[in-house]
């Protein structure tokens, strides 16, 4: 006996044999709690009776006028997700194959007694339960999407294959891409600059260990520091990212300075220098030293202006720059090896009196 725990299920049963339809309806309603059957003797009458109150349609295949599949096609535009069960006769494998291809929810061999009616009732309950579970899942997902849309952090959800399944509006703003451009993409394809960084290392470690992790990391493509929170789940992982305005606000703290340097240098191969407000290079990475034709130790303590020809460009780019601002431009480099070249640069304030310079040769 099929019993439905989710409230009364209203079923429209369409069969051109009215006595059989009435018999099936009476038996199912009597023997199977929670099922309410309304009958119709043709597709035309079924279309007239059908409304939003029904949870399932059951239709015979062989009927005068429209057959069962034609009936389904006639109502699909108005009821695209309504479960539709087709009744087929003996030896109707071809009809069953056609029904599957047409998109019926299920098909049942037509029965004329209690055993056949019981099978039909069970199939109805199974189809409706499946549909209601899908609707509840969609409502849950929509509530989650609405919640994430209100979160100020950038939220990125990934599945088990590292594909992006969701990104909220804050994430769109942070990365400068619409969600439609990113959803479905493999994370490492969408953000190749993250490959080989501590960000990748920590993300993969969190997933492997199934453990939540929080850390701060400089992300060169965005030219900013991020607080990253990673939450693994059974079906993937969620990332919460927020920009840190003053991640290192203690001027002159050598431990904080070293932490910043290490994160920057390990995260990128781009030429980078860290300078003070007087234009003195505090530290540079290997890529910057190679570009300027010197050693990193020789760059430290040297005015950046010694390596550029236009003092009104890069040499004074940090003058008056705000704590949350950045500047871009181009400059003629005059490296030690004499190979003068024009490069683009970007400067951003990291904390009071300290500036990060990224060169793009």
C-alpha cells in the first residue's frame, strides 16, 4: 500500500474507458492513503480539467483524437515539470521507447485489477515524491543564493572537480567578471595566476584534510591582500574572500614586513619592488633584479630613480598616493646592463609610508 506523507496528492487520470478509470480511481483512493483521483475520458477533457492543483497526470496511450504522448506535448508548455505517467498496453515496447524519448516521467503497463492499480499507485507516489524533493532542493538552493548575494564577502563555490558552481555579486565585483563567465569553469583555468601559489597549496590541503582554514595572502592579479576562508564540504568547497585594507598597519615592524615580502615573492614571478615614501628600494624580488640587471642585494637601499629616466613618472609615482589607491603608468628603465626599455608599472600603498611596485616588461 502506497502512503504519501507529504499531504494529499491530486492525480488527473485520463483514459477513454470510463468504467476502468472510475474503478481504478475508487480502488486507489480506498487502498492508498493520500491519493485523490480525478478522471477524464479524453485528452480534450483532460486539458480542460487540468490546473495548478494537480501533482501528477496519468494518461492512457491509446485514445481517440490525441493519444497519450500528444496529450503530454499539449500540456508541457503550461506544465513543464508536472510528473506525467503513461499507461501502455502489452507488447508496446516501441511505445515505451518513444515515451522515454519524449520525456515522460514514467510508463506503466496498463492493469485492470488490484495488482495493476497498486503498481500504478506506487509509481505515482514515487514520481511526486521525487518532484517535490527536487522543488525543495531548488528552494533551498535559491535561499542559499539569496543569502550569499547579501554577504559582503566574495563567495565562490566549487564542486569536487574544482568547477565553479556559484559566485555571488561581491565575487563578481572582486574578480571583475560576471558569474555567467565563471560558472562551469575549472577554478584553475579561470584563475591561472593562483597556480603554484601558497593559495593553491592551502586550498588543496584544506580539501584533502577536510578541514576549514583561514589565512591572509597577497594576490598579485588583483594587486591586493585577501583574507581567505576555506570550508570543505561533501560535494566540494566554498571560499570566502575579503579584501584587507590595512593588513599590515604597523610601520617599521620587520616581522610584518618580512611576512609581506615572502607572500608577494612566493606568489608571483612578476618583477616587484617594495619602496618607502622617499623612493628608496627596501627589497626587490629576483625578477626585478634580473630586469634591472643587478642583484637584489644591490637594489636594497638604492633610490629607484637611479634605474629610470623620467623622474616625473615612476620616480615620484608614490607621492601623495592614498592608502587605498593605486597608480599606473609607463617608464623608460635604464638598467645596469644598458638595455634601455619601456615598461608599464603599477604602484599601490600597502601601509603608511610603504609602497609595492609591480613592473610589467
